[in-house]
C-alpha cells in the first residue's frame, strides 16, 4: 500500500492562519461590544437631557441602568454559552444587539416627548433609560462571557482567557467613552452615532459568521425560521433607524437652525408674534435662553431682561462688566446699547452658542463684546480684572441650574472680583413659596452669607406659587443710603416704574432651603421638590 504523502508545515499554514485570525476575532468582537455599550451610555445622557435636564438624576439613572444591564447580560450570556457554545449563536446575539441599538433613534423620537409631559425630573430618566437602553445593553453584555466559553481550551487556560477577554471588553469601553464625549457627540448627530454603532456591530457579526464557517448553516432547514426572523428584525430596525437620521425631537417648521453637541441641543426658532413683529429665539435643550425682536436690538422680548436697566442705576460709574452665560446674548447687547463706554466680557461655555449668536443674533454687530469660551467660574476665578457689574445668567430654567455656580465658594469668588461699589445680578427661574421655593431660598441664603446687602425683584411679584424669573442684586459693599437713592431715582424716571412694583421680600424663615457649598450641594433634589 502506498504511503500517503505527509503534509508539509507550509500546507498547514492556511488552516492554522485562519484559526489564528478566528481566535483574535473573538477578542475584537468583545472589544467592539464593550465600546458600543459605553458609546450608547454616554450618548444616552444627551438623548435624555432635552427632556429631563442634564442633571445628576439623568446620569445616575443611566449609569445604574447600564450596570444593571451588564449584570443581567453577563449572567444570561454565561448560561447560554453553557447550553450551546457555538460561534453561530454568539454572532446572532451580536446581530440582535445591533438591531436594538438601531431602534434607539425611533424610540427617542416617538416616546420621549410624551414621557417628558407625564414624568418627573427623577422618574423620567429612569423609565426612559429602561425603555431605550436596557435591552441593547443587556444583549451586548452577553457576548463577553459567551466568548470566554468559546475561547477557553480547558480549565488550565480559563483564568487567562477570562482576564484577557474582559480586559479587551473594558478597553473597548474606555475607548468608546472618550471617543463619544470628545469626538462623536461634538461632530456627529446622536441618531447617526446610534445607527453607525449598529452598523459596525452588524458588519462584525456577519464577517464573524463567515470567518467561522457559520454563514451557510443559517439558511439550513433547521435554522431557517430563526435566521429569517433575525434578518427581518435587523433589516427593519436598521431601516427604521435610517429613516429617523434627520429627525430631532422638538424641531418644527419654525426651526431655522439646530445643533446637538456635548453640552446640549441648540435650536434657533423664528416666528411671527402679534402685531407683525418677528421674533428669533434660542433654546438650549428644552429651555428658552433668549430672544431678539428682529429689526430692533433695543426692544426686550422677555420681561426679565428689562431688569438689566437697574444695573446702571445701582452702579452709575460702571466701567467693566462680565456676563456668566451668553444664551442669545440679549442682555450683553442691551447693556452695550445702554452704556457703550462699558467694557463687556461674556463667558460662554459652548463655542457653538457663540457661533449661533454671531449667525442669528447679530452678535457680530457688537465688536466691543468680548466672548470668552469656557466655564464661567473658571474664567472669573482666573481673571485679573475687577468688575463693576457681574451678571449670572447661566441658570437655565427650572431644571438646569449648574450646581457649581450657586455655592458659597462661587459667590465668594464673585465678590472678590467686584470692584468697590460693584454689584452682582443673578437671574434665577423658580418659585418663591411652597415646596418649589426651596431652590430660591437656598440660593438667597447662600448669597446672604457672602454679600452684605441684597435686593430681590420678580417678574410675577403677586403670585409667589408660580414659576417666574427672580432677579437677585447683591452688592459688594453695604450702603445705608442705597435704597433711598434708588427709590428716589425710580420715582423720578417712569421707565423704572415696573421695577418699583416688582421688588419682593426675601424667603421666609419657614421656607426650606439649605446653604449650598462646594461640599454640600443637593441642587437637583431642591429643584425636584418644585416639579
């Protein structure tokens, strides 16, 4: 009998090389699944923020939901792998996870506007996060323990394989976290991020099925029904996600510009008001930030902006001012028109808000306004200037009050930057009585520990139980004659009649509201009491 020729090492290379690639591909797959879960988690915060605020509750909910999804997914994945340790099931799970990720844009557009109306600041992020992100997070989490079962060659290698696979999954999560926060959200739309993530998972799964020789078996008689269902599901969800690519909740026929970035969703609206007046308005997430009457930069659209006229009255020799928060730049422009000799700086966190101001709110027509992009507190702390007038206008509505801008330490820093005779004006939206008055009471008591004299005005002085703009003027120095001089000036000039009627008392001693510090700062809890 003739001997069969022995295969040379060169003859075995294609087969061994294919196995080597297949082995590494499992590591790549868990790397991608780990990255996809964190891409989804970081982007989720921006998805929920326009509806429930960019608050501690939003991020706490998302972190908790994703951790719960991971825990459940790890448990399910391990059990599935023990029952059926096949690469075919592994990549079918990846396809299912991809389909669920692709559904997020549609669920976002359909569910969140309704949930915003019916759920609170606390419950909204929990239920919305569960509906949108728990299922895809759980399914994708099954892949890492499943891959451990596939890759382990015996008990002797189980520890090393487990450690290596979870390391690659975690490395993917780290990369997904930083890539989403620093690259994807600043440069791509949220719906595009979810759809691209889903597409990457689909391509990875399909190539994995081909690489392991499982692609043909999907169409066997035994697997035809499950494969057909999964294929239809993935195609349908990818198609649905693609249909929602250009759809952003809250955008209507009056929207002339919209951007989603790492800070918020910026929307610019233009509409006709009574009397033929056209108004252009900026929203950050769900909150209107400012408006401009087209053709008249001196006309105030929102009532609270009129209280800016008190600035020159309180500080008649004003030379330098700074605004913390730009919004639609209505108030910085108004102050410039009132006092063109004053040097005005605007500290705005978001460069795209500044860009919107230039493009849609005539900011370019006011070259004396110096725009400083960055966190207002950091800019104020690092400034070498002394300001006669500081305006805190970064407190975005009832739901978005930056905690670090209402603490005793912040107000101490602001007072330190005031020149002798200077004043700090804070624009807060809230209630003045009832459970909702807690945030107002806290901010007032915190400021009262720092500033020796405070005047308070309201856009709705007769109704303390309704949400309103509360304008708090705090002074660097005590002046026993200030109130008399200001009152006389208001009586002489009718343009201040609105302010004379709008002064209100400080919060009563029985109204709950703790002093806020950098160490103790339950801002979201205080806000929630009024919602």
